[in-house]
C-alpha cells in the first residue's frame, strides 16, 4: 500500500480530470446523441411491460429455459421470426443522475488506484514521464476503453456505439496517463 501514500494526488486528480472530460463529452459534444433509439408506439410498449409485471432487471428475449430448449423447434421459430434482444428495465421513478455521477466518480477513483498500482510496481519512483504515461495509460485503457466491447459481441449493441465509447475510453486513459506522468514521484525510492 506504499503506492497509495506516494500516488494519492495523481489518483484523485486523474479521477477529477476524467470526470470533467467525460462530462464535456457527454453533455456538450453531440457524439452520443443517437446511441439509443426510441421505440415506436412507446406508450403501448411501456403499458404492456407494466401490465405484465416486468420488474427492474436485465432480460433477454426470446429466452430458453435450458440449453436443451435452445435448440427446440419452438425456440428456433421464435428466434427466426424475431425480434430478439436484450432489455434493461430501471426502477420506477426515473434515472437518478446524481447517484450515477457519484458511482462514475468512484469508478474513476478505482481506475486511478489500479493504474497507480500497476505503474508503481512496474516502474517504481523516479520513472521517466513516457514510461509512466505508457504503463498507467495502458492500465487505464483496459478499464475505460475495452470493457464495453463484449456488449457488441454478445448483446448486439451497434459497433458504432461501442466504438464511440472506446474512443471516450481512450481519451480518459490519455488524461489519466498524462496526470500520472506529470505528478509521478521523481525521488528514487523503493516501490
């Protein structure tokens, strides 16, 4: 845990900087404006979900009850006819932006801690800026940019949407790497 004592400032500042940059990307720039489409006849679909007692959670449709049922003629026909997909249902009352922003900031702190850990135990104090940038940036990129790719592989999220989030993640990783490179301890110490 010695790395936390040495790197607390870049951990916190990288989280703050990423939080600010992500806010700009998502609130000012129109990059993510078309990520989600609206369902036609939305009111009827919502009423159908409500009347069927659909509770908050993640759903797959059509969904087989077992591996054996996945290959049944009935299931194959449902898949063939479509539609198929994933549905995420949130609790009633709407989206809590404050709670989500708090969770996002905590996530940014966690990425900062993990990036610091990888950098500290790979490089130690006194490492050069470029080595710190590459090492902490790679660790941050794994967290920010790569994690959403399985949504396109397994859940059918459009690749264009996924690539926009990968782009965001690369920007966040560069911000994190720059912060760590800038504030990396220059005194030679023992990691």
